[in-house]
C-alpha cells in the first residue's frame, strides 16, 4: 500500500524569517502585501517547474496569513500516490528554488513565511481526469447534470480515462462524461480501512511478538 502523508518544513534555517527590504506595505516588486493572488502566481512560476521536473503534479498552491507570517501550502500528487520520503524531497527542492528566486529577484513573499508540502487528502474533490483515474476502486459521491435536472449519485469508480469515468452503482455500471459531472467526493469506508490496517499490521505484529517472547525467555533463564 502506498503511504500517503504530510511533511512540513519552514523555509530557512530554523524557520528563519524572510524580510522585505522594499517600502513599507509592499514587497520588492511593488505589489501590495494584501495581494495574495499576485503572490500565488509568482510562487507558481517558481514551484510548478520544480514539481513537474520531479515527476509529480502540482495539484494546488495557496497562500494565507497566519498572524504575522504567511503560510505557503503546496499539494502534490502522482499516479500511484506519493510517499513521505518523496514529499520531503520535494519540500527541500521547492525550498531551495524559493531561496534561489529570492536571491536573484527579491522576496517572493514579503516578511516571514512557512512552507508546507503535502499529498492530497481524501477530502479533496475530484475535478480532473487524473483525479478520477488515481481513485479507481474507491467509492465516490458526485452530482450528475442532466436535462431533467441534477441528481446525486454514489458509486464505485471502476475505470477512468481522459474523457469519461465508469461508475458501478446499485443500478449497474454506467459511463459518464466529465462534462456531466460536478466535483467528486471520495467516501470513507471504515470496513475497508480496517482491512487495510490488518494487512499492514500482519507481518510486523508477528515479528514484534516473536522478539518480545525471546526477551521474556531470556529473562526467565536468568
């Protein structure tokens, strides 16, 4: 099973603050500090090539304020998922790219900021063909648009390509063009999570138990 998780990294040594040398109320490019959209666009120009070069997709990039600092959140994904080691590698690469961009062209984000790189959670909507493809086998809920009005549909993704997705419902299997679908939402299935957890714990649990038994036997012999 592919491990999906989150890694957080503050830019600069020990979260070193980033400070602008420009006039108060603006960064070095002259953009107002409140213009988060402009900052996001500048960040995307730096970050997206790094993520793409590493073989991943930049799923989302957001900039928000948290007190006196900004938080830059980067969501990346790939076919087959992305593990924690890959997330950490991308985080370091993105941080280095931001450092280089600031050294050559001034602050990307004025003032102190924190960089967070993570993989998508199950609560993220399915809006692109690759999102549906990467969730084949999962149960989803989606709004289907039609001439008679919209309707809610819950089904399991059995196949997906660049044009349509096939959903298995109680009424049977049917293919739906993406143009007819709203954002899909993955449904959490606790019974399947329990099965996956049991599979993951199987070998590790046995190994740990054997070790503990050996240690107990040595204690008794002493």
